[in-house]
């Protein structure tokens, strides 16, 4: 893993599906990529959370366009 102060070929804001896919593709072809995410876990709109011992999947709207 590259150091945070090193040189990167690409800087991606957001670790949602598109950001992760773009970063993976660039890294596969030898680019040094830094992906930054504001939340504690990656996933963007494709994520879930726990409340009172239950899991809530909040990603369906990301794939169906029903927001």
C-alpha cells in the first residue's frame, strides 16, 4: 500500500461502487490510486446499517432508481 504522502496517478473521491471499480481497474493497469471515503465503510449507496440488533439494507434504490 502506498504511503498517504506519496505520488498518485489518480485521486478518487468516494468509495461507492463506481469509485471502487474505477480504482480497481486503474490499479490493475499499474496506476497508483488513492480512494478517499467520508464514511467509516466503503460502499456508498450500496450499504447497510444496524439499529437495535437489526440489519437494514439501504442499497435497493441505487439499482432501481426508486428514491
